[in-house]
């Protein structure tokens, strides 16, 4: 049995969050939960801009991929816009 290819954002190492568990968590979320998660981690990724090894960066990439998997082309953009506008829920 072969392991499926991992996305290019998959970290070689991580600080706290296990990528496999996090992806599974995202898949189990409702749309509303995913939106809230996206808004939170988009903000955290921007806040951690001075630390390129922060888990928040790959976590945001995983959220983006989850929106793509769900074929929700606007979900990530709406979450990003809410963060930029300061109106995140």
C-alpha cells in the first residue's frame, strides 16, 4: 500500500500541531466552523509573519486546500476579507 502524496505545504517538521490530525479535523468541520477556523488562523499567520517556521502558515495552507476540496471557491477569500476588514466572526 502506498501513501498518498502530501501537499507541497506539508511541513518537514512542525512545532505543536500534527498535520495529519489537523487535516482530519478540517474535513470534519461544518462550513461555519471552517470559516471561523480560517479567520482565526489567517490572522494568526499574519501575526506570526516574523517566524517563517510557525505552524500557523502551513495550517492556513491546509485550510485553503480544504476549501478547494469542498469546491468552495469563495470561502477562503471571504474569510481573508473579513480579517482584513477587521470584521471576523
